[in-house]
C-alpha cells in the first residue's frame, strides 16, 4: 500500500454536514498559524504565509482546482477509491483559518447526506520532516476520523450559532440580525478606534473625560469663537503678519543682493575680474556669496589698476600673463600644459 512522503500530512477536521443532512459549500479546511494533529504526529505544524500557500496550491494543481476524495483514496492509505467527492475552487483566510469553497459531486453530496462521512481532512506538504511549516495544500478527503481539534465544527446555515457575548455586542452595535462573527468583530474594532480618536479631541480641547454632550458643546463653542477671546498681547491679525513677513523677505533679498554686488565690486577693485568675467561673477555671488568670496580671495590678480593686461599676450620671458594664469586656476589646468599648448609644443606625458 502506497504511503505519502514523510513531509506530507493528512489532518482530519470539521463537520461539513449537520444532523439534518444539509451539505455546506463553504467549509473550514485548515488552521492558520500553529496547530497540532491529535495523533502520533503531534504538534509543531505552522501555516505562516497563508496567501502564499493558497497561491502555490492552486498554481501547481491540475486545472487549478483541488480534489476532495473518499477517505484519502488518492493516497491509498485506507482505500483506493480515487473518485472525487468534490472540488475546491477557492480558498481564503477568515477568522484564523483557511475557508474553502467546494463544488460537491453527486456522490459526495450523497455520502454526506447519508452520514457515510461527516468530516473533511486536508492533505498538505511541509518544508521537511522536521521543519513543519506548511508550504502547500494538495487536496482533502472525506473521513470519519478527525485529527485536527483546533477548528470548530461547521454546521449548515440552519444551525449556525453565534457566541452569546458576540450576539449582545451585535445588538449594541445596531447589527441585530448579523451572525457573521468576523463582521461583528470588525465593527467593534472600528468603534474602539473612533473612541480613541474622540479622546484625543477632548484632550486637545483642554477638557477631561469622555466626548459627551457637554464636552461636544464646549468644543463647538471654541471652534465657533464663542470661547475665551485670544490674548491680544500674544497674537496679531493674520493680514498684518503676512504683510510683515513679505517686507522681511523683500528686505532679506535686497540685503543679500547688495552684499553680492559689493563683493563683485571688491573683486574688480582688487584686479581679480576681467570684463568678460563680470556676468559670471555676479551670478556666482548672488547664488553663493561665501563661495564667491572664497574664490576671490585665492584668485590671482589679472589687472593692474584700471588697465587690463592684454589677454593671451605672452610675456617676453615665455611665461603666462596674469589673466592666463587665472584661466588655468579656474579650469584646473597646469600652467606648463597651457603654455605648451599655446606655443604649439607637444605635452609631456605627465601633463597629458
């Protein structure tokens, strides 16, 4: 008799048919998170990334559906009956478990309605024999030997029940006819979140306690300006503030521009700028005054008083003019390389 791999497990669970013979087409299949099998295989199983498991299960399944057989006939553990009792067409996480949507075959419905089988048993893979994280759901089988006790039994809609505490909570939330526990819990959580935000509003208004009718009246009065008038010694009209801000900003810009112009004129007076460099210097000083001043402090003198030294005119001793030296400094070119190029001489290897 064939046996499943050591990292393949069949865990029995959940009633899918009630005492009246009603068959459900949406059933609990397997717990999410840590769970145990109530047999020698024991505990340590964990279904962590449920969305990934669901996706992988359908992606690798023939026809993108998962079969439900009779008593694990496809594994040939108890029987070799490989007929389909149903087909799992969809799975989703709800309330700490994976719920499966099932299309039952006539044979499957009959077996459940006649109470030949009452439970469903998922067959799943884990990473290894020792690493019991679930990686894929292969299929399921109808069975009468439950092994997973972490799941509540699933009855038909006619016998669905809601926890009495949740029933009371549903009434308090105005959901009198609601029986879906997940929806009731979500509505309660939304109310809790709203209450927390209301508490912050009360605290911000300088009040204490809950957001009751009295607190709401005080808060509305403050918003409407009916509360304490602002201290005129601490506040000014917004129009006055805006006007003053505009004046300060304009004055700051004018001061910065004046300082930039003065720095450029000083550089000219020191013989650091030629007429061709005036526009560049003005733009540089306007955008980065400190940077321009640093450049001007280290730049060579290229003019004597008000008379510029003729540009590109070589000195009689074969040296560069002051203006040419300034160009070398600005362009990070060695004076030797500049002079050699100017005289039509080949560059030395280290200057290339």
